[in-house]
């Protein structure tokens, strides 16, 4: 499974309808395990995140009036990536070389990603 981000509308009867993803746009936001290992991690919780830790337990259905707060939370965490990574290393040990075959689970495909640099 994958973690995805989609846009929805609330219908008159209170039900939510997920809108189609526009052509050329992806709604993928990471692997499912990201919910617990990153979003729900003690490090993210300790940094005061209030939305992302909820992903460890269930889906988030956020209305437009809180999206600014979610964006601010994400920006705060982006500026704390070294802190979050250091906590992860204490729990799992030092990072292993990327070329080690045991890092890829049998059910995972190979994913290309563009390297990015986040300046704290």
C-alpha cells in the first residue's frame, strides 16, 4: 500500500467524495510504513506535530480551514530533518549503504527519486 494525498469535497449528506487526480499529477506521498515509522514516530511527536502523528492510527480528512496549520507543521518538520534522522538512527542503528540488497523488501519495486536538499 501507499500513502497518498487526495482532494475531497463534502457532499450535502455529509459523505466525502474524493476527486479524480488531474492528468500528469501524482497523489502518492510515500510508503504505507511511513505512517508509523516517520509520521507517528516519537521524534515527530516530540517536535509538537499534531496532524501527522494521527496517520499512525488512521487516515486524515482535513478541511480547508486547517490546511495552513498542516503546511506549517510540515515546514517545521522539514527544518528538523536532522533531529528526526538522528532519533531514527538511535532506534535502528547507523544507515546502511544504499547498494545493499537487503534494504529492498521483496514486495517493493525500485523507485527513482530526485535528490533534494532541505536547508534548516
